[in-house]
């Protein structure tokens, strides 16, 4: 039993630092936190607000201050554009939260890029300075850093498997092949903050980073949130296995029209996403079936992502059958509550002294770090046991 699991309203003030703050997910998260903090919306979609967690001392939405990095747009412009193109928010929520998200706008710092930094280490230094100043300015007890920036191409930096000191020393030179997501992650932990990677980008998914987190005694959670098609895969694949039905092939076509879709139209960036969406079938089924995942940018759909999956399977006496499903989800509205859940979970884990990959967060991710369990029911059990202590 943990000391802090009694139901008392936390007097803490905490920060949510969003890398990629002004994207669809980042801005919807800011709007959602503002609306939750004012009691304007129900917490539908938030796992940490399920009745069974009512006595857990998670930080409440009204105790969060939002900040982050981005150079494009503003919170207000992004949510208004999402609303006018995709018709996804209630107008009164936009009106009543405008003042609060405008106030948070002052906490946003320009995106840090490798191109504009003398060395990777200089980029890390900048990020540490920005986060530290935010924590001091708002007198925050803790800050969680969440990566919601554009997906990067796959990366395998030199020294990723070396000891932490070797990786860190190499950051002072150029030519390491370290992506920006990793520099943000390294900086977050160096600043003493728990870190969450909502994206398929590398971030902190390598051994030297695990050591970095243990050294600084902070947890990290990742990688690539499962919000739609992959979430369904992690529910349906175990069902086929539990009924001893043999999946012969699984084909998934995804079409989306938001800015994430535009970035994923680049084959190098798309490779990261396809890898995380496809890998889990091999983990969930005894024999990996023939599988195919496609992602296409269809501009007119805006934030409405559609997945169409065709699953061909074999039953008793070799009879072949088919399951097909379509999933039409609003991308930002699916991902934003998970950002809030993961921020609350990471802050709770930090308070409890967790360090390194937090396996209990597996139910939120396509490629869970620190856990090899992929089926949602088992993952949810792990989450529940951890949270309830
Ligand atoms: N359902 C979902 O929406 C979902 C699920 C899982 C993962 N994700 C991932 O979340 C991420 C965000 O998705 P989105 O729809 O908000 O995308 P988006 O393109 O709308 O937003 C990404 C933001 O990142 C910013 N950015 C890019 N490089 C940056 C840098 N170096 N520093 C700071 N900011 C930077 C961009 O300016 C942009 O505002 C993507 O990687 C996506 O794959 C989304």
C-alpha cells in the first residue's frame, strides 16, 4: 500500500510540458485540460477517471499548468482550425476555455532543432533551460514532459547501447545520428522530469536512456499511443487465440487527412508508424499471419481517421471465415485524453519513486516499454494493480 493513496485533494501544482504543443493532439490536450479544470466537460475517455481509481491521488486537471515547445501556430489557431474543418468541439467549450489556453500560450517556447544548434548537447541545454525556467516561474512541484511532435523517420543513433556516460559524451560532438525526439527526452530527464513518448519516434527507447532515467530516478513511459486500429488489434487478436482460431491474414488500410497524415505521407516517416502498428500481431498470435498495413494521406478527411481491417481466419474442420471492421475516429479527441492519463500516471509514478521504463503503462501503447505483454485485458490488469498499489 502506498502512503499517498488516500483521497485527499492534492495541494500540488504540476506542469505539463508538451513537445509539439500546437499540433492537433497538443492543442486538444490543452483545451481538454482547461475544460476539465473548469468542470465544463465529463471525463469521458480518461482511463484514470474510471470509478475504480477514485481513491488514487492522481493530480487533478485544475492543478495543471501547460507549457511546451513548438514554432508553428498557437493553441487557439489550432483548435479553431480543427473545429472549423472537422467540427469536433462544442462552441461553448471553445469560448469558455479561450482565456485559459491563451494564458498558457505565454509558456510556449520555439521548437528546438538540430539545424539551429551548434551540437546535440547545445540543443539539450536549451531544452533543459526552458523546462527549468517554466518550473521555477510557476513554482511547480513537478513537471511531466510529453512528446506529441511530428513522427520522425526511424533512427539508430551511435552509442545507443553504450553506457550512459559514453552516450552523453558523444552528444557534445556532431554526426551521431540522434533525432530531436531523443534530445528532448534526454533533456527532460536531465531536468528531473518524468517523460512520456506518445509517438513512434525514437525518443527514449534505447538502453543508454534507460540508464539515464535510473541515474536521475525518473520514470519514462512509451511508445506510440494506441488509440484506434491498433487498440482493436490488441483486443481482437487475443480473442482469436483464446478460441484457437487460426488467423491467416490481417490487412489494415488507414486513411487520414490531418497534419499527422501529411507528415506520414513521407515514406521515411511512415516507416516508423507502420512498424509499431504491424509488430504486435507477431507478439499476440502463435504464428504471425501474413499482414499488411497501409497509411494514406487523404486531405478531405481532416482529423477523421478511418481504418478498414480485413481479417481472414480458419476455424474447425478448416472452414475459412472473415471478420471486417471499420473504425472512424477523431484522431485528436482519441489521443488527448491519453496524454492527460499518461501525464497523471507519470507524475504519480515519479512521486512513488519509480525509475526507468514503467511497464504498468503498457495498456496505452503500441510498443510498450519495459513490458512484453500486448493484449489489452492483461495490460489493463497490470495498470490497475500498479495504480491501486
Ligand atoms: N490518435 C492520434 O492522434 C495519435 C495516436 C498515436 C500517436 N500519435 C502521434 O502524436 C504525434 C502528434 O500528432 P498530431 O496529430 O498532433 O500531429 P501534428 O502534425 O498536428 O502536430 C505535431 C506538432 O509537432 C510540432 N513539431 C515538429 N517538430 C518539432 C520540434 N522539433 N519541436 C517542437 N515541436 C515540433 C509541429 O510544429 C506540430 O505542431 C504524431 O507523432 C502522431 O503520430 C497520434
